[in-house]
């Protein structure tokens, strides 16, 4: 059968299975096994177990459950509440200060956990009710938390960057560094839009008789400072070449757990159980998707589908920026329907030779693909962050939440355009600190 026809059949079946709501790992694995058996015979299935195991036989993968545990220890503690309160006390007098505080808290909590859903849930539970109580519009209150939560996969340490690094065999340390300035820039764009919108609507930022004293401001710092110090320390040893990602993640996870116990007195077995349960659940999900995606990739390669696709794109003879535009549209559509981890593991190995042949930096492209995945997190039908926020504020119509996220989606698209014009925003820091190379 013609590879183009085979590829079309695989694409249609894959979309139908993933859109059916089936678990991503089991869906990808089943598709791979069925198509290997159909097109190559049942004898070819003897490599399935070895390929599945090979997808997990990488020491770098140890960093995933460690970073997940690091985030779970912080997410299960009141650290998010303290972070939110600290920023609110310092920023409450700015125009739209409470929204700015929430976005800042999301950015910092993202650096602590590396998880978008955790960031959205932790900050949203405190921020949304408080913003609504102070009279902020519902679309601003909910949309800002949806958007702020997406920073969890862009600001390092990021699970998404780890998955991209593993799938494309690029440096995870460089990817982390490449996400720093784009993450800060995107946070700034969110804040600027919020200030402009509230100013345009004539919204007052604070009550004239409401003040925090300097004592109250400084009282909010001690509890969150140790956690921020751990993140800075992990980044230092990772970027400075002192430790590997797995070693840095292990030490960071251990220290975060110890701080959660010491600062928040999380001694009870139920507290430990929640941390271990959340870590195990998310880690197993991610690792199963990785293994299934490797098996799925093996199926695509063995049927010559990836090679055919790459060759077809290479023969299109279009301008490389037209090619990048098409890739971004493709990633956006995938992100609308499929979780970020699955999109990256399925598409990154296929797209890498295409973008490198076109002269694009794979580290820079890792940031671009991550921002596309951020858009998918706040865009239906999957839009995980939208549903998390809707569960926090069930009386706000889902359509109002979605409309509140649209300006932030446009901010993300603007950031992609800016990064295309000025790729050094992503590539300068890793090159400066770690030298040239990938």
C-alpha cells in the first residue's frame, strides 16, 4: 500500500481514538500494535515489548518523578497560599494589583512545581474568589488564572522541556535556560494586557482606605523564601554543570519535602500519602505515555510514514517561514485535542529533522512548541485549565471563561511572532552560560 494512504489511515484512526476519551498511553499503544500486526504481520509484534521497555530505559527519565514530587510537596502544602498572600501585600496598589499578584504567583508557583494544572488549581482556589469578592470582572478573574497556569510548562523546571529533550535528544539544561526569558516575557505580556483592560474599563485597583503596613509586607516573606531558594539552587547546579537533571531533581525533591514538613508541620501519614499518591499517579501517567509514544514512533518509522512525511515537506520548496507557519498551525490544532505530553512525544521526533534542515535551532523550537501547547491548555475542546477554573467557580458560565482567555491566547501568539523575529530571546542565555551547541 502507498505510504501516503497508510499515513492517512493512521492519522484518522489516531485522532478518532484520542478524541474518544481513551487514555492516551493505552490508545497510542493499541494503535501501534494493531497497525504493526496489520501491515507487517503478527510476527513483527515480537519487538513490541522490547521497544516499550527501551522507551523507559533512560536514566534521564528519573528526573520526571523527582520534579513531580518536588511539585507535589509544594502543591500539597499551603505554600501556594503564602506565595499568593505575599505578592498581594506588595502589589495591591498597582492598577489591577490583585490580578497582577495572581499572575506573579502563577509564574513563581510554576517555577516551583513545573505543572500547569497544579499552578492553575493552587493559585485559582485562592485568587478567583478573592478577585470576585473585590469586584473584578468574572472574565478577567477566571481568564487570568487560566493563562497564568499555563506558565507551568514554560518557566523551568518544566516537565514539557524534559519530554522534548528526551524525544529529540537535546540538552534539557539548555531547554530550561531557553525558557527563562520567554517565560518572563509572556508573564509581562499577560500583566500589561490586564492593566490596559482594567484601565480601559475604569476599574479601581484598591480601596482608598485599605493599606498594608511594611511590617505586614515583610512578614509574608520568610515562609516562601526557602522554597524559592531551592528552585534557584536547583537551577544553579543544573546550569552550572554541577549535577545532572536527575541528580538536581532528586535533591530538590528531597529538600522540598523536608521544608514542607518543617515549615508547615506536615507530619501526618495522610499528608505523606497525598504527596506520594499525586507523585505516583502523574509520574506513571507520563512514563506510560513516553513508552507508548516510543512504540507508536517505531510503528511510524517501520511503515516509512515519518520518512515519507519529511520527504514530502522537504520537496514542497516553500520559504522556511511559511514552513514554520504551517508547523505552528499543525501544533495548534494538535494541542486543541491532545494533551501536551502526547503531542510532544508524537510530533517532536518527526518535526526535528524538518526544522533543522530548514535552519531552525532545535532549542528555540522547543520553546515554540511549548507555547503552542500552552495555548491548547486554555482552548477547547481539551482546554484542561478551563475546566479546572470552571470547577473552582462553577457559577461562572463556561463560555464567559473561554472569552476571558482569548486575549491571553493572542498574547501567546504575539510571543511566538516575537520569538520568530528575535530568536535570541530564547537562545542567548543557554549559549552565554553553556556555550554554543545543542
